C-alpha cells in the first residue's frame, strides 16, 4: 500500500512539472543559451545565491509541504557546512548568466550495512524550468568525476520515494536499494562510477 501511495504522489508531482517543450519555449522567451551554462565547484561567496536556490528548488520538489525551510535556515546550514573541512564534502553548481540554477552536494559515506559504497550524493536539485534539457545528466557527470578524483568509485543517493525524480535516477542506471523487508525507501546505488560516466557521455 505504501509503495502504491508513493507512486500516486509521484505521478501527481510529475504533472506539476513543466514539460520539455514548455521549458524550451521558456528558454527562448528569456533569451537564454544553455551552452553558456557553467558547471563549477561551489565557493563560500555563493552562499546567498545557493541558499535561495535551495529554498526554491526544494519547495518545487515537495509542493505539499506547508512550511518549507526558509532562506534563513538554508543560509545558516550552508554557512555551517563551509566550516567543516572540504576534504569530506564538495558541491557542484550550475551557473547561467550569473545566476545559480542547480547544484549537487557529495560527501564521504560509510555504513556497515552497505560497505560497498564510500560516497553519497547528499543533495541534487535543478530548478524545474531547466529540467528535461540535459542539464541533470551533465550535473551528475560532473559530480561523478569529482568523486573519482577523491578516490570514490561507488556512491549512494537517498531520496523520497514519492519524488518523481526517481525516474531520472533509474534512467541513468541507479539500482534500487531495498530495505530488510524488501521495500523501497527511495535509495539508489551506483557501484561503478566509471561506467556511469561513460553512460552519461553517450
């Protein structure tokens, strides 16, 4: 029953997201050129824009939440994050015309239950008006390459099973991670990042 309810919610959330065609029209109307999008490592100077992006993208992802996290909360979280060594974490942002439109956050991972994984895609967000245009794949590619640079070649991602983005995770080869009862809680794993990178480059 739980998985059925999650599938219903995923379908409803998916209908709220703009189509590829609508996003292409939006790009033309705004005069934006995705070839000018820059994928780069985050810096402390990005915190105000990153916090605002986090607020908007999270609210788009979970539209039923009546009191989503505020800018003040996200700003505090990112300031606190930057106070920890960046040997344990990193973040990649997409910048277009001086604005941030998407980001991922990766970190080290250790679990006795899943010892094969040593990294975690802790966050991945892309504004809905830029989805279904290839930016998500490029963002994951950039993230996977940074994990490999850190000696990490197998990663997990834990999301909400009601999030329609799980279709994207599966499209790029994510394997569902089942709980001890055989149920799905939103977790995905990639055990070979080199294969993932090759898939994303095709």
